């Protein structure tokens, strides 16, 4: 169906998301941080959606989002934070950077599937 980039420093979170997404028929590309995520976003183009953790070493989620939004092509890709970060001010700041959606950890398959359906069809 779609190629989805999962950026998360937790290998178990990446594995869980990859399992859910592949069962839904999607192709998954993985990255352990924002730096590698930017490389994969370019190397694996086209990417239909990015699922992004907030807190990571090297480059965190908001820094990745800011860098991705600065790119003319990649800047149009929907980006969804999948994170335990629930501080309303931080979430608002990420939305102002161009965040497309938010999934709070711990998540379930239904939450992921619902967000994907809304963004992949609309995106």
C-alpha cells in the first residue's frame, strides 16, 4: 500500500510498529534517530508517511520535523509523533512546526490504523 518511515530510538517500538504496519500491507523503512531518518527519507523516496518519536539522541523528533519541513519535496510528507510526551505546550509547538498528527504511547493497533487511514488517504 504505502511506504512508511518509522523513526524511533527504541528498537522494540520500531519492531512493534513494523509488525502492525506490515500486517496492514505497508512497506516499512526504519531509522533509530532523526539524522538517519533524514537520510532514509531521501534514500527511500517516495515516503507516504513518517511515524516519529519525540526524544532521541543525535536528532530528536522536533528537530527532524523542522529539517523535513524545510525541504520542498519531503516537507509535504505527513509526520505523526508516536511518543509518550504529553506536555500540551510541547505538543502545540510541534503542531506549529507542521506536525500532522499525534499518537500517545502506549498505543494500540486501532489508534495507529485510524491515524494512518486519515493521513494516507488525505495526504
